[in-house]
C-alpha cells in the first residue's frame, strides 16, 4: 500500500498550488482521507480532512477559506487546492488515509501516510 503525494514546489505569496495524492495497492473509497503539514522545527499539524464519500470536510482555521480538499474515488486520488498562499504555509505536506470513514483531525486516526511533498512560499 502506497500513498504518493505530488504537486509541491516554490510559489510566491498570493499564488496557488494543487497537490495530489494517489493511492496504490488498495482502494480507499471507504476511508476518510486528510492532509497534514510539518513546517521546519515544528510538529506535524492537521490541515484538512474529507470523508469517504466526499462532500463533508473539515479545515484547520489557518487554511479555512483558502484551501479546498477533494477526492476522486474512481481514480483513488486525493487533492488539495491551495490558494492565497502565505509564507506561513511553507511546509512538507503529507496525505494520509484514515481507518475511519468520517473526517478526522487527529493524526492518530490515520494509519497510512504518504512520503510528503514540499511547499515553499516566498514573500
């Protein structure tokens, strides 16, 4: 089972990026999925999560209104659209699949993790 995150890069403040996370080895259509991030010198933090069917989602206050999570279960792929990026959004972004079907904010509720993709936002 593998989660492969991609789409990170260098962007100026105010810009946009779209991250993707493709799962292989098994289907995650019945699992909630999420994005976490870890900035240099900081602990990993929750960003957003979406339930198995899509639609219902939850966001960290710091990204609410700027980031949008979505999924395509036919492609076993998770997305994170990031708009109005700020330097504080600089981090390695990780996708994860939960053992539960509804959206989850705690990293302990996730049992599959991708390798991370680096997002750097310059001021």
